[in-house]
C-alpha cells in the first residue's frame, strides 16, 4: 500500500497534534517561565558542571533548556487483559504474572525504565489493587484487529466495574495476538492514554509505546555531511539512540526527549554566548550539565549530549551526539549524522574530538571527549576563537556492540524484511502512532513502515 511521504506524515502529525499543543502550550509556558525564574535565582553563576568551565562565559546566564510539562509522580496504569469472542488468551494466569513483571517489575520493566531515565521523577504503578485487570470478554471477533472497538469495549466494561478514565493515566489493553493479525507489535495514542499490546509483547515495545503516550514521536536521523547543518538531508533511518528510534530499552532517551518530558531540570544549559562548555553523561548519577542547547537561525535548536553506560541504560549508546530540534518541539528531533553511517548503529552519529557542526554564523566544535565528561566549544556570532585542541578519544566503541536481537526478534513487524531505506513510520493520524516501528524502532535496523489511522479523535 502506498505510504504517505514522511513530510506528509509530519505535517499530519502537526495538524492533528496542533489542538493539544495549543491546549498545553499556555500551561507549559507558565511552568517554564516559573521554572526559569526560580532557576535563574537559585543557580549560581559559577559552572556547576565539574569541568564545564566556560572559556568566555563567566558572565553568562545559567539558563537551563526550556522544558515541557514535567512528567512526574505516579503514573497509574490500568493493564487490562482481554479475550475476543473467537480467540482467547491461552494462559491468563501466566500472562498476568508476566505482565506484572513487564509493567511494574524491579528490572527490565516499564516502571524501572522510566524511573531510571527520569532519575526517580516518574514511576509507573498499577491503577488499582490488582496489577492486572481481567481478562475481560470483548463481544467482538479477533479478525480485523479493530483497535478502536477494542478500546471502546474495554472502556465500557471497565466503567461497568466502576473504573473510569479518572482512575488511570494509561490504559494498556493486552489481547491475544494470534488471530487478530494486527501486523504490529504495539500501538499507542500519542500524547494520549491508550496503548494496545499483543500478548507476546516485549519490554522494548512496551517502553516504546508508552513513550508515544508521553508525546514522543519516532526518532530519526538526518544526514549532514561534514557537519553542514544548513545542508542536511532527511533519511528514513532511525537514530538508535532511544527506544523511540530503534535503540531498544537498553538505550536511555535522547536529550531532546528528556527536555520534552521535563527530566533535565536545572542540569542543562541554553548557550547564550560563545564559549567552551562541559557535558556530563546524560544518564547516570553524575552532577553537572547533561545537555546543551545551541540556538540556530529560524527558531531551530541544536542539542548536544554525552552518552555513557550507566546501570541498565545506554549499554550500547556511547559518545557525544547532536540533535536538531525543529521549531522548539522537543518531541520531534533528529540525530545529526555527519559521516557515512556505517557500522554499529548505536555509534552512528558519534562526534569525535575536533568534529565541527556549522549553521550560519554558529559553529560547534567538539573538544575533549573523556569517560565522564566532554567539552564543546560554541561560537554564536562567527567570531574567531582559538581552535579547540583535539583530545584523543577514550577507547570505546570496540565494534562488538552487536545488538542483541533477542528482543527485536520478538517484534512481529520486523518480519516484513523491509530494508533500511524504507519509509519509517511517522505514523499518526488521529494522534495515533503505530508504534510498530517497534522492531525497527526498538532494535533492529529494518524499518517496516506502517501507517494507519487510529480510533476517533475521542482519544485526543
Ligand atoms: Zn512507534
């Protein structure tokens, strides 16, 4: 089936999401302004980032990256098992135990993942006394994979039990996959509450789908040869730096996604003047600046981060990376890839000491890249600065980062054998993103593209 162009999908996404954007913009702006005001007062003017000494920036204002409405506190998840009239879950008791672990377990769970990336700010908890509800018997057939009806029937039955939308933040419907033939490994409303998961769901795809619920789109890659940011080409490749871009749940979120979720706090910096800035690893316990934002002409922004393994996060993602944020929408950013993107996908886009990104009069040059810190020199106005002394990179990226296909293989839609050049799912329609990419989007390098319309706009 012909697929809409990526651009078309994007504009569709913007169109569909415009409403909610407008709705939350006011509040978000207020929150951001208040946060900025507090931080400007609270953060001392000295560098807080360890070796993030600023070459010319003593007088610089320590303004953090403006962030979205914070995702914080307990997110209540109603996990509901359902049967179809003609297709039932084979072993609901075992599935219930599996789901309890996958959603709320101490490790490799939805809760453990987002707890780690948010540094404890957000937790996912059962919406009621039982971690899993059901199975409910839906009065519908499996064939056709009617996700809208699945949601309607599930909500109706929950209401009959006294469970309404007020009782949960996320509704996750787990159904027997074998006869539904959905062709995807998960589906979710973007900036919404509903997700649909097949009963053979994976940890990777669950983290990906709930990322959609939090407003995140698919995370793609821009080709910017020689670091010329004004001459980039969109690709159908994913970034592999986040579960939203094929990195699986072994990857943390990328810096723009962290900003979208409000999880960078004061440990980020919006560059207001030329200078040399330090970065600490984005994930993990290190204190200091975890993300840098450089303003670009036209309202776009460049975000820089240092990724290093920490606990269960970023076990494969390693290095300094840059992302282009379009028009200030942190939910929609792309990895800047300056070189031929070959080899280990988790390393694609890694910037080495001396690498330079240029846009108009703005120049960003990577300085030292060490184990626990990196430096970046930013020139905003075209003025000359002493060249950054390239520092040998810490040995890393040994090339044996073979992606463990274990998780990816479980994702049904990988089976299409679609090539890496295929259109990636920027799938949206009634604010529904087929999270399928999941495979692609969770792990592997193949990106089957699937778009589909979601349920009616009642889902936001
Ligand atoms: Zn997706």
